[in-house]
């Protein structure tokens, strides 16, 4: 094998490893996301807990609540397209 063939093999192997690691991390994130937030009590309970215990400031609590609503909308979208 000459240097060009070695370089081609090395770069292709690196790209394959990066793609594989990215796929595993994406799948782990999606599974964790679904497990944690498919229960509406969990998704809706966390922001109310933050409000009752006065975690963060007012802007932080509003942001946290909006993020939780976005999470629920994302899960609904995944379910609508039969991705979960």
C-alpha cells in the first residue's frame, strides 16, 4: 500500500467512527428524552416545582417552563410521525 491508500483508509475509518459515535449519542439522547418526558406529570411537574420552590429568577422560570412546553411539543411531533 502506498501513502495515498493508507491516507484514504485512515480518513475513511475516522469518518466511520465519528458517524458511529454520533449515532450512538443521538440514540441515547432520544431514548433518555422519551423516557424522561413521556410522562406528562414529570414534564409538567418539573416547572411547577421550580415555581413553588422559587428556583432561578422569574426570567429563568419562564424560560424553563417554555423549554418544557417545547419538549412536550417535540414529543407530540415525534409521536405524530410515528418516530416513537
